[in-house]
């Protein structure tokens, strides 16, 4: 019998489409749930009768499920988009809160016996960079000296000790009527600080700057790790944050030392995760320094840049539905870089996007 895989996604997610296509090639039965259609374009209900029997019903543009059962659930990009134009401005925040509470509850009821990537509780924990850092310290991964604070006094003291990097706690963007804003990691100096009463309003992450030989992007799926060198120090714009140099940064396949690989898996376990994309610095002396783990990070761009068969590995991970899944890189059958595969995925993505509600780029509302 075909394995049943549910993918929680939104309209503008090429990863979900590519993984669905790979899974289908491997014989899985895949359901794509465009969660961003809720509440405007989908109806979602949980009904209990007098004897306590429960019925779950989901109905959207191409989704019709009643008491669904799945073997694996990929919690890729669950989202909802409350339509401001349908509501009085004073009622919008209430509707957002109600949608969030309903959705969080609903996801706990759907497929409780399935293999979740990632489990809901672990995803919530890993969403905090402060709690990530605490977990990394607990298991013994090397981390930079770091300050989480809104205190002007603490920030100035930290600046007096180190060359300091600033990072946002959340990392999401925001917008006004004229522009959208996305914060990047940046060097911070005393001259950059605003007035204390303003500085206090937004806590942040302040971290000693670690010298880099290069960086690593490490994708961990259960017990498998696939690592790529990020040659950020060979770029003009990406030495501090390589995301600023997407047009020039190069990636190379590499391997982790066994002890770093083990610590990465241990950190996932400590956070209650089964999948994560790790960022490391490798210093000129060869020391590995952990920065953060994204519990639902991107990986197709790594395959495109250096040919590592991440799509095949990840689809096999979902298909087998266990952390100790069997996979051999040399036997990979699905390649995102295959022209026919990519063309098919892009065509399917455009068609999927045309039928579903998109999430505004800078205002993503996720569970």
C-alpha cells in the first residue's frame, strides 16, 4: 500500500511542490494542503456528537478531507491569511487570534500517530533563538559569547569588550505603505546605537564576531547529515551575512567531523526535532562554531549550487517516516537539477499558486 504523506504549505512554496513530485515518483500518495487559504477560501471544522465521536472536515479549492489518516506529515509552511478587507479594522486582530488558536488546536488532532517533520512542540521550541542557544550550550557545542537583551547599559558594556554582531530575535520582515524591510546580520558599533528609550523597545541578539575561514550549511535529516561549505569570505557583500550575496556566493560539498555531526544530531534531539538546517562558522584555526538551526530551512538552493542530492534524501526521509531511514547518496534517483524534473515542478508550482491564497511577503502569519 502506498505511503500517505501530508504536506502543510502555502501558495508560494516551490519546496513543497518539488518534494511532492519527488515523493510521487517514489510511489507515495501525497496531499498538498494550501493552509494559506484559511479562512477566506477554505472551510475547516471539528464536530463532536453527543457520544463524543469526532469528525474533522477540510474543504478548499482542491482539498476535500474527512477524518484523514496519514503516515507522514511535513509541517513545511503552515500559515493563515485573514482578509482585512472583509472586516472592520477593530475586528481584525480578534479574527487573527481566533484563527491562530483554532489552527494550533486542529494540527494537534490531525494525524496524531503520523511521523511529523517537525513535531509541533519541537518546532515551537526551536523557533526561539534564545532557547536554541541554551540547548546548544547544554550539549556542549561551541557558541560565540552572546547577549540577549533590551538593556542599553548591557549593550554598551558588551560593545566595550568585543567587535559585536547584531541579529534580530525573530528575523521576520515588516512593511509600511512605501517599502518592505528585512533585517540582516550586521556589525554594530557604539555610533550605531539610538537613544536609550528607543533602544529599550526592541530586544535583540548581540554576539562576539567570530573570525571566518568559511561557513557551513548543514542539513540534518534524522541521522543523515549533508554539509556544504559556504565560501562567504570570497564575496564582496556576504562576509558578515552570506544571504546578502546570493548572486555571488559559492557552495561546495564537504563532510563534517564525526564529533560535530554527532553534536548536531544531539541538538535536534534536545530540541525535539527530526530535521534542521544548521549554520556554522569554521574559524581559520579549524574550530566549528554553532550559530543557529532553522527547523524548516531551505535546501533546494544548495542542491542547485553544488549538486548534493538533498531532494532525494529528504523525500526518502518522508517516505520511510523514521529518523534512521535508509539512504545511499550514490543511489539517489531524483535530482532537482534534472531539467525535466525542474521544468515539471515549476509548471506545477505556477498552477498551484494560481489557485491558492498567497501569504504577503513581509506579513507572514504562521502557526
